């Protein structure tokens, strides 16, 4: 079974322009995400950006750092996600947003193990938002997703990739994952969307010290708590 992570990102951002290539601790946000995902054995990693000229800088960065890069539609993000996965012959594609700096590796590895032992259509830790914002993980069977996209012409659903699945719970076989161990971080904001988020991320990574790349969820929880004191 071929499983890969697709990092959806753009260079332009109305609130924090160029955020995907902004540096924290001497490393771009994109590289932090790639390095974190690279700790998962056998996981393919693909960056999926748009064909707009403003995203040439992302492709250039990927080329210089040997990161596979797929370029597709600006507005039809669902198609871009699907085609990026197909370009690498993936059976399952993991959706990772470019502002998701803090990936829960334990959760991701558990979800991948479940995919391998029980290959259904959709795995997600988003339902109920029990994990902080910015730690979303969604895994899709690409054949299922391709068949679904053929039936959906709505621009809103094509832009937002998985919204249709949450609004239509009867479609596909699925499994949800919840954070029951640490309710204190439910609803916390870890996504990098504004300047303040970037500053918070810098503080958290600093508190993680030498573990800033290979940290556990428990270590991240402690760093979040300390960063808000």
C-alpha cells in the first residue's frame, strides 16, 4: 500500500504573506513540516501548490531541497490534492495544510497503522475539534476520493477539499480519532495564520529545545502550557 503526505500550501496569504517560507529557528515553516513528516518511515512527501506565478518561489525552494512538488489549480484545491497524490501513485493521501507546523506524530502513525490494517475510505482527527487547530490530519483513499470528486461540481466543496465529507456523513466508510487525554488543549490555536501565531510558534519551539523536531505530544502539551504563562 502506497501512502503519502500532501502538503497544501500557497505563498500568498492575506494575513501573513509568504508564511510558508518564513523561518523559525533558522528553518522555513515548510522545512519544519517536511522534516517532521520525514520521521515517519516509508512516508512519501509531496508539496502541492498552485500554478500561479506567485508560487514559483515554492517550486524553486522544493527543487533546491529535493522535495517533490506538484502544481495545479489555484481554486480547485480538491483537484490539486487528488492529482498530486496520483502523480506519486498513492493509494492513500494524507492532507496536511501548510500552516500545520505542529504535527502529532503519534496520532499520525496510529492512523497510518489503522489504514494498513483496515483500509477504509476516510480517516480524520478533525471531527469535534478535540485536537488544537493546526494539528489536523485527514487520510483519504484516493480511488474513493476520485469517484467522489466526479460527482461534485460545487466550487465551495472543490476549494475546501473535505468539507463535503463532514456534511455528508453517510458517504464512505470512515473512522474518527479524538484527543481524550488532554481536553485542556481542545480549541487551542496552533495554526500559523497571523503574525501572532508565528511568534507563539517560535516560543513553543524554543521551549522544546533540542526536541523541537522530534517531540512527543506530551512534550508539546507542556510547551504550550509554559508558552501561555
